[in-house]
C-alpha cells in the first residue's frame, strides 16, 4: 500500500488524462491520494478539489488558501472554506497554508495574518493542517508554536526541506513530516540525512504533483504513481524494502487523518 499524501490532480495539467493518471497510480499500488485545492478562492478551485474527492473513493481533499494567494484571503474566502470543511466528509485537512518568502506573491505581513487566521479556523473545524514553508522556516515554526500548540490534531510539514532541528520542533507539535521527490535529487544529501534520522512512524510520502517529479522521472510532469520512487528512496535510507515503507507510511496516513482505506 502506498499513499500520496499531497497532490494537485484536479488542476488543468491533468485535464486531458486524469482518469489514466489515476489508473496508473492504482496499478502501482497507490491506495489513496490527498488532493490539495489551491489557487484563487474566488475561482471555484476549492469546490473543484472537493468534487474530485467525492467522485473517487480513493481520493480525499484538503482546502486552504496558499501563502501565494494570502492577499485574496478575506471573509468570503473564510466562509467558503468553513462551508466546504463542514459540508463534505471527503475534506480531511486544512491547507496548504503557511509562508512563502521565496516568491513573495503576497506581502509578508498579509501572509502571516492569513496563516494565523487559518490555523484558528482549522482548530474550530477540528482538522489537521498542511503546512507550506519556503525560506520562512523560523517564522513558520514561531507562528505554529504560538498559535497552534494547543491542538491535538497537529498537521503535516508538506514537501519537507528543512533541518533536523525544525523537524523535531514539528514532531513536538504532533506533526508528521512528509517527503516529496526532492528526497531523490542528487544535491539533496542533507535532506536525506534528516530522513535517515526520523522515525518512519512519523513520516509520510507525497508527490506534490504536477511538480517535483522524482528521479528517474525528473523533468517530466509528476503524478501520483511516482510516489513509489519516493518510498524506494526512503526505504534505502532506512534499510527497508519499498513495499514495507509504503505500508508504514500508508498506515501513518490512515491513523493520522482518521480515515479507512478500502
């Protein structure tokens, strides 16, 4: 069993062959996918993500305003997200939310405000959060520790690329650490060292497709079937078989998100 804990398969990149993409994933043993809605909250992207999850028994949804779009987070977006979170059992997480100081598509103070507000909304909805952080690790952790340390639901550090010390702080907040295709990249030895040191029982695997295709697919459009390559890399680091790592991380997913995979 493999689970892709973070994907974007509702996007236009998959409009031509989405059914075939899902079929290839199932054929490689991918038993579940968490599809994360992202984009302009006024453009029905979140409704689209939830609709996809409601169409497929092996697809779940997460909704939340990405830091790129924090400038668009307002009361209307807040109400929409709350409605979707409360209205569909297929929504199992709030995200991805956080801070991105690499692109700065939204002003940093606006990002911080939207991040803190959505942490509050996630607590009220009793949903774990999915965190995006890029070149903002210190502030991301400070906000999580000040605004989110009292919740039992925790969250996921998506597409983790930080230090071991950051991972430990996240684990203390009841977070899971999720590794994507970056783990397989030639220059990612520091990240692989972090992965070696973490207990597999606190780890998830993901593709973040259509981005960040793992070796040997790098340069192509990523898709959920390729999460098996991430599992294989993680297995090598822990001297395990890929199938065993798939089983462990899959069980982590079902336990953490409180879902049952058929």
